[in-house]
């Protein structure tokens, strides 16, 4: 039986922040792709010829993922800190591992 005694807050925060940012970036690229197809099919209004469309694209692919990275970093830091406090009081998460191959 193995037990997680402590989670380093900064490394946990970096991983969660990067996961949140990359997930949001992937979602924004898909959303922009779908919106671009919609703009081409509709042929007017909020289309690719509108300069505000490209501001929207730039904002979705840069600012929103950066915000997600920052919020994910803060959330990871807080959650790992809370885990460390509770693990000290009641014990950490236990894992039952089996070694399948010697190195």
C-alpha cells in the first residue's frame, strides 16, 4: 500500500494551469473553426470580412487561454494546499500498487 503524503503546491498548480489553458485553447480553436464555417455558409453579417470577427478570433486564442492558465494555477495551488492540510490530519490517499516488471 502506498500513500500520497504531500503534493507540492507549485508543481501541482503549474500542471493544472497548463491543463486548463491547453484545454481552453483547444476548445476555442474548435469554436472558431465552427464559427468560421457558419460565417462562410451564412455569407453576411458577422462574417470573415468583418474586422471585429478577427478581433474575436485573436481574443479567443490568446486572452481566454491565458486567463484559464492563471485561474487553473490558482485553483491547483489552493487544492494542493488543502490536500496537504487534510492529509496531515486524517491521512493521504492510499493506492494499492502491484509491481509488474522489475527495472
